[in-house]
C-alpha cells in the first residue's frame, strides 16, 4: 500500500511528460499518488510513466490533446474505469511564443488560446461532476508570473495566463460548497522546452543564453526555479495543507514577483 500525503489519490497532470508537469508528477508520486501522465506526446508520456514505475511509484499514461473534448472524454472514461476517476487535476499543458503585438497572427492567437485556456476549460469541466459527487477535489492550474504582469512581446501568452487566474478564482467560488478547491501556481523562470524549443522557444527571440541570464539575474534569491519547486507548490494545494485555501495564485519566482 502506498504511503505519503497523497496516498490513495489519483492525480492527472496534463503536459506531464516533461518540464514543470514532470516535476509535479515526480513530487506527487513520491507522496503516494497514482499519477496519470497525460501529454500530447504519447510516447514521452509512456516513457516517463515507465520511469516512475521503475522507481516504485504508481503511474499511468495517456496520449492527450487538451484542445479536443472527444479526446478528453475518452481518456477520462478510461481513468474512471481503471482507477475510479481523478481526485487531483493539474492543468499544466501549455505553449508559448514570442511576437511583437502587431505581428501576432490569427493562428498564433487561436493556437495559444486553444491550448493554454480552452484546454483548462475542457479538462476541468470533465472532472468536476465526479468531484462534486464525492464532495472532494483539487484543481491546480499552472499560470505564470506573466499571468499577473504583462510582458513585452508576450501579449498573447499573457492573455491566456491572466485568463487562467480568472478561471481559477471563479471556480473557487462555484466549487467551494462541494469541498473542491481551485488554486493556481505562477512559475517564474523555469528552464523548460518552452524556452528552448527550436521553432517557438522564448530564447530564440531573446538573444539565447544572454537572454536567459538576464532573466536569472533579476531573481532576488539568485537562482532559476525548477520543476521540483513547482511540484512542491502544487503539493501544498493538493495535500491537507491546502484544505482551507482556495482562489489563490501563488508566485514561485524566487522573489522576482511579489504580488
């Protein structure tokens, strides 16, 4: 029998095969949760779940497109049939790109909104009914410090992350009567594929390593954040420590953002 702060809970992490999602999954697994890795890259999801299993953790995996209601329904039905359903949802799947505001195309805007915002809506809508029935649930959304302060050349990204916080707060009020909490984690500077992707990585437009160093130099605690840092913050909300906390958006930015 698994032990830990999340023993007996089933946690779905979208975009869970790499970056922040993988960090959250590792922390949750270490605390006894059965983690379900959902990722658009089904092969990566399978490989990461297998690696967690080899470490003695409980893990499953699915190829998951969070922009497709039909895909979400199929995956959720499978989770319900095999594991009883999702207790903890971490909406982490996301994309980014850097564009001057006037250069944001319809495709740029629609793609960002579909993944970063609509994906949160569709996935969360699907888990709420069972959480209400059980009168327990934890919804944790990954926003960003760009969800609290606009940044140049990231207007479309910022719009989605501000939106995530708005959804988080609205759900907190709607779901409180059912003992379901809704909170957000706002990462600061975490070196993930969003930064390094060959096509749309943030560093492509920010002078590479010099751009990275300029971000890191602005962190009062002197180091970038890690996926494990985000996992620890999510654990606070998912475990009993977060029982009386809802509607919050916590910065994990080493002091780079303090509001």
